[in-house]
């Protein structure tokens, strides 16, 4: 039903570089896993890939994706809006917002779900599964419904009722666990015993989400190239948890550099609720557990990170910003008064802009783009 990209030839490890045949490696790189280093895999393509200007939305970039056809609900082609008042306030040349909440289910996850579902259907899987507190589950439920495949979302009793309804109405089944920690072992059991197809991580320490799905996030970078040409803003701020989006954006820009369309990568900034990635960049082991408060920003919560987060930041000469939970409501209100009603986790981008201009990480006169990952209509009042 869905066709794999003939340019896709191999998969490779982000850490050791070892290459593998195109297949599903649920625990990441086998060689690194044997060394107790959980690391995700990515894709290698061969051939003269081009942007298909005769197509629309994600299909424009099909030659850079693992599948050239996939279920679609009209995802992608989200607008970029310039905010002159924020630029003036922070003494910057320009500030832009990439409005990802205009995707079909209201978040950036709609770039991942089509490719992961296409992979599951092509393997004749009967069911896709994700461990999710919200956005990923709502998105996967919608795309599974569009493709006519079963969907299971493993969550907890504390799930936001707005997301619960969004997941159940398309026909997906919620599997309720007592704690977030119980979700991954149960998901692994179902993948191994019932042949459910995993779209999100179930390995601990984590490797990240499904590699076929993550490839969909590259399209955000391609769209920015089509918007800006070779004048991509120098700094791109991305709310991050296990950095699927951050890594996908990096790979998209890396593709553009490799094809000669861009001269250099922009600096990618991971925006977090507390210090995780920054501690690893300062010398701690990325496989550690990191404690902190993410009660106001559950979509980017969690006490673990991934190797792909570190790789994206180091390769792009980027950085991090840690946003205090008590400040999030104020940033959400400030952005709403600019016309952008964002989910609290997404509103951390303004806190990052404030922090990084104050400490001169982002210099005066720079051009900055912030990724608004999700709509505020998902927050419980």
C-alpha cells in the first residue's frame, strides 16, 4: 500500500557509524547496545535526491524520506511568522515562530506519525503502539485511523482528559498503567509477544523514537529552507525531551548542507524544563537519570535523555536552555499576547530566548527562529 523509497539503502549508528541493512532495530544499534550504550539508528540514501516541486506538503520531500507514499491528513507546510515586537524587545534583527500547532492534530508529532504508520502497514503489522502522555498519542491515533490499522496508547491515570478524548474518538485503545515507569516494560512485552509495532521508545536508558518516524521531522528543516533560502536564521530554539524533533531537524539541515543548498548548519538549541542535556555536555554520562521538576511542562518532562540529543547539539555547535517551571505561565501569557496561544511546554521557547539573549549566547542583531510545537488548547485550565 505504501512504497519504500528506492534511494534508501542503509541504516547507520549515530555513535559508532556501523552500517546495517534497512530493517527495524527496536533497541537501536546492536553493536553499541552490546557495550551498554543505547543509541538510535538513522538512514542513508544514495542517488540524486531533489525537492519535488510538483508535489505539496511532505510529499515534496519524498525523495529524502524512507517512504515515498504514506497516510496524510494535510500535515506540514506550517507557516513562519515574524514577530517584530519580540525582535525589538531583545535587540535582534529578526525573530520568527514556526507554527507547528497548525498541523492536523495540533503538534509537530504529525510529521512523525505518517512515516511510522507507513512502515507498520508495509510490514503487515496489525497494530501500532506508543507510550505517550498526549501529543504523540493523539497524532498516532489519527494517522492509524486514516490508514485503517489498530492503535494502542500506553499512558497513566493522570492523562489530560483533552488528550484522552482525542485518542479514543479515532478508535485507539488506551492502556492505563499506574506509573510512567511501568509503560516501557509493558510496551516491550507487547511488541515481543503480540507483534505490536512500536512508534515511541521502550528501551531504558532510551534510544529515542522509531527511526522511520523521526525521518519525518527532517521536513521541518526543508520547509525552512524553502521559506528562507540560504538565509536560515542562525539560531533555532526547539522544546526537547528525548530530542526526536531536534535530531530530525538537524538531519534535515545536514542533508541541505551535503547537497550544497546550505553553506552551514544553524545552531540548534534544546529547550528543557530543567538541566539534563546541559549536565551531559558538562561531562556527565548521558545514560544517567536526571531529577528535576517538569510538572508545568509534561510534554517535555522525563528524567532521561538520548545520545541523539547530544549529537544534534554538538554537530550544530548549538546549546541548551533550562526554563524554571514557575516562569512558564508568564511566558505562555506573553506569547498569547503576541497572538500565539501555545501549550505550556511549547511556551518555554520564550524563556529560552530571554535567557540566551541575556547571557549573550545569542548576540544582539542575530536572527532567531523558535519552533512552536503545540497548541495551548490542549492544556487543562
